[in-house]
């Protein structure tokens, strides 16, 4: 995680995210730097707009409703059951896609951090 945080620090300070800068930040933080992880992270972030990715990640809780599915006061139980059934069907459909996504994700940042 410290490697990603170092990249975020560099991005926030307007510095280029390269191997030397990333290594310097990690060294300053007292991290035992593994150059292979530094190289992999720099390569993975090469075409990523970090500011956009952070904005997208921050927007996700708001887009999902935030409260975790608590029913509205005076809600119709039948309507709630229908909504839950639709959500379950959507989740099952997403689960099929997730298997393919998990395989593809193994080639990215997940491999860096075990």
C-alpha cells in the first residue's frame, strides 16, 4: 500500500511518477524498497489519470445510495422484496463477469501487493 501512497503523494505535489521519484519518497518514509515493485507500479500507472481515478472512487459511495439498503420509512414490503429480487439477479449476472475480471486483474496492480 505504501507504494500506492507514494504515487499519490507525487501526484498531489505535481511531481512526475517515475522510478527515481517513487524510490525517493519510499526511502524518505523508511520503506525497504523493492525495485521490481517500483517498476511495476510505474508501468501500471503510465496511462492512468490519477486525479480522475480518485474522483471516480470518491463518487462510488454516493452513487450506490450510501446507507447500505436501509428501507425508507413507511415503505411497501412487496416493493422492497421486488427490488431485492432484482438486485440479486443483477448481482448473479455480475458474478459471471467478475470471474473474467478477476483473471484480468491478476495481471495488474493486484500482483504487486500479494
